[in-house]
C-alpha cells in the first residue's frame, strides 16, 4: 500500500552524491530512527582543488537535487512506509488473509460472548427453580451481563482507537472465562450475580466492541457480509452451550457444566486474541465521546431505534424457554431444543439479511426486518400449541438474528472515518446497553404482575420493535436526503 512522506531537507540532499544515496539509504534510515547524526562527508577529487572547485561541485550537485529526491524517496523511505501505511491505510481491502482471520477471530469472540447471552434462557429457567426466585430477579443476572457488555463500549472503543486493543482483549478473555469458572462454585443468588453477571459482563465488554470496530475497518463493500459472518458466532454459541447444558447438567451437575463452558470459552477466546490485528494506526488524541456525532440526526435516530429494537429482541431470548414450559407444558429438554432451533435458524437470517444489506443498503434492509420482528412478537400471543411454538420460533429466530447482525454493520456505515469506528460504535453500544439492562426485567415484572401470563411481555416486546422500526425509517430518510439521493437508492 502506497505511503506518502515529505522530502528530506535540501541541505541533507546536497550532502550526498547521486551515487552514494542508493547504497547508503538503508543505513541512513536506520541512523535517522536511532537519532544518530546522518551527515555524510563525501570524498571527491574535485573537493581537493580549493573553495572554487568545491563551489562548482556544490552547483553541479544542486542541479541534481530533483534526481536525489527521487532516489531518496525510493531508497530512504521504505522503513517509514510501514508506519505511514497505518496512518493512511487507504481503502479497506475487502478481503485478504488478515481480513478473514479478523473475521474468524471476531466470530469466536461473538460465539463466546453473545452465544452465552442468547442461551441465557437455559439459565433463566434453571435458576428460577434452583434458587427459588421470581423471573424478574433472575433476569437481572443476564441483563447486567448485556448492560456491561455494551455500556463500557464507549471506553473500550476509544481505547481501541488509541491502540490498546491487545491489553483490552487479553483482559476481557481472562475475565470472561474466570467469571464463568467462578459461577461453577456459586450457590447463592448474589454470588451468581457477581460472577456471571458482572465479571463476565465486563470481560465481554472488553472483547466485543473492539473486535467489531476492528473488523469494520477491513471491509467496505462486503462489510455487512463480514459482520454477518461474525454475528453467526452467536448462533453457533446459542446451539453449542444449550447442548452442553442439556447433556452435562443431568450427568455431572451444575458445577462441572459451568467449568466445561468456561474451558471452551478460554480456548476460543485465546485463539481470537491471537489472530485479530488492528489495521488503522492508533489515534492517540481525541475524546472518549464524540459529542458532535449527536448533531447528526441520522446517528441520533439510529441510536434510539437500536435501543428499542434490541429491548424487544432480548425479551424473546430470555423468556421463550420459560414460556414453553409454563404455558405450553413442554419439558425442560424440549425447551432447550427450542432455544437451539431459534439460534440455528437465526444464522440463516444473519447471513441472508446481511447479504441483502450489501446489495440494497443496511438501513434499507433493517427497516422491514424490524417490522417483521414486531409482527412476529405480536403474533406470539396467538400461539396455542407446541407445534405452533416451534413454527413461530423458526421465523422469530430469523428476524431477531437479522436485527442482531444488521445493528453493528448499519452503524459502521454511518461512520466515514475509520479512525473513529471504535469511538462511534462504542458510543452507540453504551446507549443500547440500557436496552439490555431494563428490557428483560420489565418483561419479567409484567409476567409476575399478570400472575404468570406472558401477554403483557409479548405486547411490550412487539411495541418496542415497532417504535424501533419507526426510528430506523427516520434515520434512513435523513441520511438519504442529506446525500441528495432518491427514494430507492442504497442507504
């Protein structure tokens, strides 16, 4: 990747002959970096004839300055090019070894963070029985996990832009795996809240936002597809972890089930930390919050829409397994199958919808996806049999999976400066963290207030998605008009 640099000082150029520059450029560049004096004293027969000859030599040399400059750029600058290419990396490559390794690493991050969150319905139903606590209390464990994952995005995003991805990711991997392993020894509500809720939440937050921000800098035309592939990690984790719980919990108990999950997380996150590499040079200066972004109405509308859409989606993931047992009379094992099916089919939605987003635009695809999700949540009220619930869950999984994958890719498309990807994504993550914090507890409180009926929670979730769709429509329209585009253009 080509890099530009300034010309050397004229005095420096005239201290070298055209013959000396190519031969000594590499050593000269090394001396410059180490701070050593780089002045070359040239031995030439013409210099022994006095000042006049020396003046003639200088005049002749000055006539070759342009050639010297060309040679200097060619020979002297290669060592600087690597660092300059980070400062001005050029357009995203939309592929290549490191780009796809970054996709793989982010996939593993999402699998071991969001995959567990999307499986929280497994723990929700188990904790209600084992701890003898109401659903709203238990939902706070998962909610604080989601909240912290998003909330610290403002800080981790800015630190990623500043070049601290490596320490952030290592710390996040350690906290995530350690929190899960610590949960295996917990027997009380407050212990699980601290270990699985707070510790795992902070660790996940140190991983998720930085990884998404970095992978966004590698892609432009194929950005939605790349982020869609990484979002499939939540589907894979949403299948893997309920399967582990279903197979291990009856055989080895809660302790070793959680330890196994912790070991899987540790291995996957270690690989992720090793293969994700930042592409853009660190931006050392700048604030943690770019307040000017909120002056862009499309950005603010998108933030509001994201909060509402994710608030509705979390209610589904948290309570569908409990609904299957409490209302439809399904067994605990079958309710886990329902969660695995939702997450598995959700991968189809993630890939298909992100592929369409690359073709038609992120916001253009996000709006009908949110609308379909709202209709499905309203129709959840009419489900009256286990067979109907499986059918509903298959379509709902596609819609909610699409929302989860389109959310970060559409956000990245609203940021034109790759050096600000981490900051702007982190800001939105902090805002939507409140969706995870209050959405499921509100749903649980509505269920408890209605004496175990889920209708209030279902209508609440559908209304959130409906309002979220309206804000997404506004964001698309504002961006379209700002760009002077027609109605059906790719946005």
